[in-house]
């Protein structure tokens, strides 16, 4: 290589030929890369943007792209495939001295007598070469689902592929072939939608610029020059739907990948929170401050996909978990306490039952009597401070049960005594009366099994009931007498023949009123005299009250007159003239 790269004083690159002493600004062909050689044959040029990034500009269409143009990329891949194939072929035949030429010469390598490999194939006539190339495409039923890259790789071993030397010409023939297909071929292709979709999806997969968020409008611009899109007879609707299915799949893959990353990050974040030893008093603010200052949290790259809300949610989940655990512990403790409380109540109830069996607990038993018996018993002490009914409440429950039982038995006894015309009295020999009552009860099937304590309690209740009834009757009688006495006093107040005064005597007025109804309604002279004396006392009280009122009124009048005189004197003093002040002449 005689050409080399050099720079002038201003840093500009130029090229120098050591043999011919020639210099020029354009890069010589022998220094050009395969990409640069291909670009030189097209309207595409390579430039560098600010920052050093390479882009490509088409001087004919005025289009600019960041990626290598598709047709140039296809040529590069085809050239690489050929180079790889030549290297492999040379390696395979190195022992017998055969080279790449022997591979593409089927008459020497395979001794094939097919007309495809006769001397006409080796003709260099351009028209014949083009016909053979198209014939190769038609024989293999190439359609719009084939890409030009597939053409190059699929037919690389077919000698007819190499009859056309220029790659751009091959691509032109391929596109012309697609445009000139017969109606039968187009109809067949139109019915092969599944085949089209498979090939179209392959194109979309190979187009790296198409992402899950790419729209059909953008994708169509990217693939508009691809044969499968430009020359396919498949409807635009099918193409668009196939593209949509493809990007939907990309979107699902993207979302699933993000979800996996996010799920993994959330799992790790949850484990991280568990190592923070949070408790129910841990606030979000204090927890967040701890996280921000923790290098272990900052170094975990998986957490970068999470946001503030994720941290709050995991924090709340951990706090809720702590609350749930605490509630479960409280519930377990409550259940355990409930079992102990119930056991203590059952043991205490058994203690009360023992007292009932021994006759120490009856319907009329007082708590003070029972307390002195059980205060040292462990079953009583064990119930103190427990939840639920306390010892006194359970005691009263038993008393209420006994009371109901005694009342029921008492009703039976009273019905039995009524049937036997036996009346209990409180002003007779009580012991003898009780003995007679017991005899009656022992003769009846319902009451013959009553124990002595029950009979005694019922007998006492009946006696108490008689006493209470007498008290009620006495109160009613006294109330009736008071009402009659009030009526009698009202009569005395109105009586005026003569009018009764504080000087009137009972002996004087009695003969004059003894035939009046109010007088006769009272049962005896004692009640009448009491009513009369109370009436006279009330007259005296009224007289004293009246005199007191007169005295108070007189005192008030005197005080008001005295006050008026004082006010009059004050006014006169205010109106009298002041004596003149003499001026002294010194």
C-alpha cells in the first residue's frame, strides 16, 4: 500500500502517495473501508455531527438518518456472507488445492449434466445474465415475502446468482421481478397470508428501530422500501394488523420484563425493610430519613426502578403486618384470659353450689353472711380481678334463682291453704299455727317433700306479707281520716252561725254542728276535736302573721317618709346663695 494518512499544520487530514509523491484530500480507494466503498457508489455520504456522532445524508433525496441506510447495510451483510463462504470453502478444499472458483464451477466440482449448468450459464452477456438471475428467482418461487438479504444468503451457492456482479443491479432485478409477476403468482401470494405474516414479522424483528411504542405511520416509513412491503399484494389492513400484533407482543414483553424487574425490586425492598427493625412507633418521616442516609440502599441498583410511592406502600405493608401481629398476640392473650376467667367462674359457682347443698345459701341469705364463709377460699380469691361477672354478681344470680323457686313454692302453699280454709294470722300462737301448717303440707303430694328450711322461709314470708298488708290498711285508714278532717275544717271555715274565732270553744260550737254531714263522717269525737283544734291553731297563726305584716308595712311607711324629708332638705341646701367673698386690699 503506497497511500498513507497525514495532517497539515491546521490539523486537516490529507493523503500522500510515497511512490508517486501525489497528495489529495479525498481518501484513496485502497484506504477505504467496505462501507466507504459502497457509499461512494451511491448518493449517500457519511458525516459527523457535533459530539462526534456519525450520520448519513442522501444528496438526492435530502434525507438524513443516524443508522446505516438499509440498502447499504444489506450490501455489507451480503459481502460479509460471501467472504465467510469463501473462507470456509478455502478451508474445506485446502488439502486438494481447490479454491472458491471450483465451488462456483459446478461442471468441475459436481459433474452435473443439468441444462442449468451448461456453457450458456457462463455467458457474460448482460441480458442473458439477467434472464438467468430472474429465472433462478422464479424457479424457487420467490415472492414479496423474501427480503434481499435472504436472496443473497439463499442463492449464494447457485452460479446464476454470480452472473450479475453488481449488488445494486441484483437488487434492481429482484424488485423488477416482483413488479412483473403474473396474475396467477399474485393470486397465489395473496392467498398465502400466513406465509406473508411469517416473513413480515421476520422483517419487523430485524428492524431494530421498531420499538414497542412505534406507530404504524413511523414503521411504514422505515420499511417502505422493503420488497415484502413495497411489492406484496397483501392488503394494507393486513400489514397494519400484523404490525399491530407485533408491537403488542413487544409491549407485552416490555411490560413483563419491567414487571419482573419491579417485582424483584419490591421483594428486595421488602426484605430490606425487614432488616430495619421497624416498630409501631416508627413514622414514615424517620424511616425515610434512615433510608436516604443508608449506603446499602443507595448501592442496590434494582431499587432504581422504584418510586417514592413504592417505598411508602412497602412501609405501610410492614407497619400493617406489625399491627396485625400485635392484634393476633392481643387476641391470643384475650382468649387465654377468657379461658382462665371462665374456669375461675366455674370454680366459684361450684363453691356457691356447695353452700346451697349445706343450707348455708338460701333465698334470704345476705352477702355479708356468705363473705365471712368464703373469704379465705382459693376459688373466691381466684375470681377477684377477673373479667366478667364478679363474686357478688354471681352470688346474686344464685339468690335470684332461689328467690324464684321460693316464690313458686309459696304460691303452691297459699293455694293449698286456701283450699283447706286455713288462714294464717300474726296475732295467735305462731308456733302452734306453724305446726298445723306443716301437717297440711305433709298431706299433699306437691308439698310433702319440702324441707324444714323452705317451709320456715315460706311461713315467715306469709307472716311478713300479713304485717305489710296491715301497715298498708292502717296507712289507707289514716289517709282517709286526714281527708275527712280537711273537709271538716273547710266546713268550719265557712260556718257563720256564729262565725268561729280564736275565742270559740269546742263545747260551745259542738251542739251547733253535730248534725252536719262533715261532722258525722268523722268516726269519733277525738278525730273531730283534733280537726277543730288544728283549725283554731291556724286562725291564731293567721292573726299573728297579719299583725306582723301590719307592723312591717308601718315601718316601711315611716322609713319612706324619713327618706323623703332628707331628700327635701338636700335640695334646699343646694339652691341657697353663697355668701360673697370679700377682696382684701393690701
